[in-house]
C-alpha cells in the first residue's frame, strides 16, 4: 500500500512544521505578549494596593475627624446644658424675687385692708351704739313717757353690748 509508505515522509514534514509553528507561537506569545500582560497585571496590582492604602488612610482620617466631631458635639451639648441650667437658675431666682415682692405687696395690702376693716368695725359699732341709744331713748319715751339723756342711753347700750 503506497499510502502507508508515504506516512513517514508526511509525518516528518508535519512534525517539522508543527515544531516550527509552536516555536514561533512560543516566541511571539511567551517572549512578546506575556511580559506585556505581566506588566499590566503588576501595574494593576500596584494601583489596587495604592488605592487600598489611600482608602485606609482616608478611613483613618474620617475616623479621626468623626471622633473630633463627636468630642466637639459632646462639648457643645455640655455647654448648652450648663447654659440651660444657668438660665433655669436665673429664672428661678428672678421668679423668687418677683414672688417675694408680690408677697410683700400683698402683705401690705392685706394689712391696709385689715386696718380699714378694723376702722369700719369701730365706726359701725359706734353707729350701732348711736342708733341703739336713739332707739332705746325713743322706746322709753314712747312706752314710759320719760325723756332720757342721750349720754345715759348710750352708756346703758354700751353695758348691754359688753354683756352680750
């Protein structure tokens, strides 16, 4: 069979060109493209590492700024509470002063009213005595037909009022 006799020639020729093709592909890919790809991967890794370092630095800065902000906020809250407490104390003191002044004014008015009531009572009692003395003198004059002195009638009424 002549086809079988050709196999070594064809096989050797194909094997030769296979080695040349693979060698050429190795040289082009292995020596030309792989270093470029490796350089790109290394640059990408370096950029990722730099970005991670920048992110870590930014996180530390943000954490520090947040801590400073919280401290300032706490300080502001404490100051606001102190100011509120001072204002509350001042308001309470002012209210206390106003209450004392109002109490003193009310006490003065009460004393004045009590004085006027006492004067009115004395005046009313005097008027009641006078009216009672006149009524008693008029009753004695009408019932007994006697004329009584106003001063004697007044003394008699006073004695009866004292006895109750």
